[in-house]
């Protein structure tokens, strides 16, 4: 079970790889889960990591945050 859940509503998928790299440098113990809520496809490299969950949704940011909270562990 991860110690940190990061919920990220995203409308700019091209910035996700930079965010992920920064997250890896910031979390020393790598005990996190990243939940991305986006209507777009995300880069394939991010899908390989088991700590990342992707939720496809075209709702507003408040709805994205609620969906992320429902899916966090």
C-alpha cells in the first residue's frame, strides 16, 4: 500500500513525462501512486509503471479530483 497518493487532473499530456521524472527524484522511497485523470492518451512509457493509474474522463477538474479520490488506495 503506497504512503502517498498523487491525484493529477491533466489536459496537457506532453508535460506528464517531466512531472513523472520530477516525482521520482522527489520521492526517495518510491512508495507512491500517481492517479492521472485526463481525456487524452498519455505517453506509453508511463503506462509501464504499475504505480500509475489512468482514468479517462472529460469532466471538469472538480469531478477529476473526486474520481481520483475514489480510486486511490
